[in-house]
C-alpha cells in the first residue's frame, strides 16, 4: 500500500494534492469539518514570526468563511496530505487537476488560478525546447513529479536536493544550471534568497493545470455545494485574485 501511495505522488504537483475515505473520519471535535492545505511555499507555510499563511491556505480560509461551514484548515506536507486524504482524515483541499486527481477525487470548482511546472534556468541558459535539457544539470527536489516524460527521462543529468530551498541555493552558487518544479513556487523562494526575476532565464514550461477545490467522493452534498457557491462568490468579487496578488513575485 505504501508503495502505491508513493507512486501516486508522481501524478500530483509542488509539490500541490488530495483526499479520500469515509466522511465521518473527516469531522473533528464539535462537528467541525477537517480541511487541509499543502505545506509548500508559497501555497501554505509558517512565517519567521510563526504565523501560517500562503496563497492556497488563505484562499481555503476565505472559502470556509464565505461558505458558513464550521471547518478547520491545517497545513500538511505533501506525502502526509495524500495519506490522510486517502484515509479520509481530511475532507477537501485545493489541488491541481492532474489525471490522478480526476481519477480518484471529485473536482468541485476551479478557483481561477493556474499552476505551471517545468524547468527554471539561471540567467544565460536558454531552453527553447525539451531537447535543450540534454546539455544542462538540473536540480529536481525529492518528491517533485509533474511531467511523465521528464519524470521518467533517465538520459538527463539530474541532481536530487532535499527541497526547493536547497535547489535554489544550488542554482544561486552555480552548482546546477536549472531547477525543476512549480515555477511560481521556485520564484517566490528565490526572492527570499536575494534573487530576482532578472537572475533567471525564461522557463521551459512542461505542464499547466488549473487549481480546483477537490473533495472526497462521499463528501456530503451540503458541504460541497456550500463551498462551490462560496468559490463562485469569491471569484466574482475578485477576492481570490487579490489573495494571489499578495504573494506574486515582483
């Protein structure tokens, strides 16, 4: 079972991902529904002051408030999030509409944001097409899988740092030529490592996905419809775009 879950990770993005099991398990004390957000900068993270924030974390909070539901929202690292969603310990999250997500969960409503993943090179490295990857060294953080061709391409020179932050450090000191992963997340982390957009060449985007509110298939219809209506309202008011703008890199 554990090996199957690890294989599932390859189908999910920044690593972004999801849920499944009995709905009664996703209810905590005082009849509060349990929701979760991926723990990954800039989607959900703890600041140096100990505050929890992030694009998807803030959006999930806004959805909960607008829906009127009594629900919690906690950060979970990628693998734990998947496991808990598969067990039904969490009810809903915000995730990219990957083939795996479509197959295993209910995609309730798009939030109006897209996630692009691919290869972000340092300044001076041109990546006009996939073939250009053959001539460079790429840092691919552990647990990051986003494109079947790239993920399974053993002809490329790949280094496996522990995290996005480690990968950006390697790029900063020119130990690698490029970093693989969610482009927005990489740029956000780089900003806090004294790097700017001008320190990078244009990325080679290998996949694009929409972010959806995604729930376990046996989620009560009252819950899913309340959250769907909340998202539609938040999109119309522009609040979701405002939250996203707060975390946009310059």
